[in-house]
C-alpha cells in the first residue's frame, strides 16, 4: 500500500507483514495464521489459514484468499497483533457450480477498499462485490465467467477502472492454455464480455 509490505507464505500457512518497507534480511513485524514465526499449523479458525495464496489491501482493509479452506478472510482494520482473527469470512458452496455465494479454491484477490474481486478457481468464475462486504457469507454482486471461456482463474489486478484476470486453463483462444483476460472498463453487470484475451507467454506455441 506504499507503506507496508504484505506477503503470503502459503507453504508455511501464514501471512507475513512488515509495517514499513524492509531492507534486505529484516524480519517481519507480524504474522497472521500462526501464533508465532516458527509454527506451521493449518486450521479453520478465524485466526488460522490453510494455503493462503494472495493478499490485497487498501492500507486499511486486508483481504486474504485461504484456498484450501475455500474462503476469503477479511480484516476491516489493518491487523496489529500476531494471529489476529479475521473480522469477516466469505465462504459457501459444497460443489464447484458457479454462484455468487460459492467460493471454491479462491486464488487471486484485489480490493481498493470499496470493491472486492476474487477468483473462484474451481468454479471457473470471478466474483465481484460492488461495495466492500460487511458481514460473513455475503454473496457477491456480480458473477463473471468470461462468456464460458474462463477455466481456472488465478491472479487478478485492477487500477480501479479496468480489470485484468490471469487464467491457467482458458479456452478463449480455441484451445486450453494460460492467458489473460482484459476488461477495459470495470465490469458493471453479470458476465460482462471481456474486451480481449492474450495468450501467455506472448508468441509461444
């Protein structure tokens, strides 16, 4: 966020936080998902994680994808203590059917503090909250499936005006390959068509 550094450390089942940008070798200030910097214990509590893949913050709110727990954890105020429990838990759905209430193996997350976008990788969809969630299990406002071309969406990013989604198994180019979907304006309706798709890496056959 220009001040802090947040890093997901998925194989150690934790999120590491530096309260200011660190020089090389500086230990982190906080750890989420573990009670200290030496344990590696996955769990399902609000203060625990299991394979956290991605994090995003606007400097106040923090969102983390907790992939193996099929949920997104949200801290509405930036954490200040180790293993601080999340304020909001977004989860739901027992199968991989795309749904505004179904989060399956979430991978990438993005927020600007007003909106939230999450990739629900196993359900081949992207979920978008037009206003930042305020309670557990709140369904998304928009469901994006890339006109059926999204396969296993991974990371995403935005400048607040456009949306970019990386996909490991997209079918937009007629095959089944890694690529990137681009919406030049931030989606405003369900399954708004993407503007273009680029196969990654460029030029590789």
